[in-house]
């Protein structure tokens, strides 16, 4: 068995925490990172709303307040009567609670449900030693290899052992995840199961 795959889960979580705490934004392969196989399992969660998404809002018994609404470029949604709300960054159920609380001064017993009607296609940046650097759309569930293919693959000058995904977290927290190209094309489970998110930046050194 490969020694790196036998690291206990608690130790892997500790490695991830250390990587997050020590990350200072420095570039290059010597910057802080966590290997893809050292990431702890990530629970599936409802993705928060982002600009360009469209939501279906149902206010019980209030047809004029219900309907489909877009999340504006600034991240806000404007609802009839209820007014303007910051939507980007909130999951739909949390936004429904916020709207419902605001309506308590207008309706006696407001009941609000918000569902995602349409998602804006996620965008990721692909930089470094790829044939066509730029921003690319990725479908939900696509990963590093898909984005590299859209960027034309690696250049002859690329180091296939230095493939990174940079992901912004809460506040100033940044996660830098390292991959090997050989494991991506060999369908290594940890490497190919990693899903890109809107705003991720893929860097090949």
C-alpha cells in the first residue's frame, strides 16, 4: 500500500488545518498547500446563491409577492413589498428565513419558500503553463482535468507534478490544493472526485 494513502483521517484533518493556518499567499511550489489525498471528506452542502442565479420565491397566500427573481450583479435581490436583500452567499433556505422575518411587519404570519430556478454556469480561472490561459465555464460536478482540457492541456514547459487549485474560503482563508497530472489522467479517486467551484483558480507551474 502507498504510504501516503495510509495516513489516519485525524492526521489528515490536522494536516489540512495546518495548511490553512500557515498559508500566507506566497506563490510557487514552495508555498503552503495540502495534497489532494490529504483533504478530509467534505460533506455535501447546498451551494450558496451567487450573482446571475435565478430563484423561485413563494409567499404563501401572496401571489403578487411570489415569482422568479434574479440575483443581481451586486449580489442583491429586489422583492415586491419586501424590498431589497443581500442574496449572494446565502443558501436558499437561509434567504427564505431572512425574507420571512422582514415580512413579519407586513403580513401576520408570513411563510416563505425559496428554491433555485436556474444556476449561473460556474467560472474558473486557468493560469500558468497551459496552452490557452483564461476563464472557462465548468458544469456542475466537473473537475481539474475538465478545466485543463478546456485550456488546451499543458505546455511542454509545465511541471506535471505542480498543479494547484486555489480556493477562497470564509473571510481571508485560502485553500491551495496540489495535484499530480499523472494521477488525474490515471483516474486516481481522490484527484478526479474533486469538484471545481465558481471562483476557483487552477494554476499549472
